[in-house]
């Protein structure tokens, strides 16, 4: 049961990090001062790339995911992905 709870915790923290990134991008876009500090952001194409960057990582990971899950197992792949997302989330929080 402890292993199951640990896996569920990593899934929950992974979902939290996805929501944090989405809300961060939304709040940055709503902030007019953010546009002043970044060159080229009034360009609609560049703004679209900034917003889509969060999803581009999922698209890139989509292709090796079936091969890795067949080779290593789905449980290991899910745990690795969630731990990596959680580490990135915590690294961003503590880098301030």
C-alpha cells in the first residue's frame, strides 16, 4: 500500500505541476509588463510558441513512450515521468 500511495503522490504532484505551468503562462500573458520585458513578444507567432511550449514537450515524449513502456513497463515509465516533472516543478519553486 505504501508503494501505491507513493505512486499516487507522484501522479498528483505531476498534475499539480502541469496546472501550475498553465496558470503561470496565463497570468504572464495577462500582465502587460511582461510584454515590455521580452523582445518580440507582441508578435503573435512567438506568443503562440510560448503558450504551446508546454504541450510541445508532451508531443515529443509521445513517440518514445510506447517503446519505453513495452521495454521497461508502464509503472516504471509513469514513475520516472512524474518524478522528473516533480523535480522540475520543485526546482523552479526553489530557484527563486
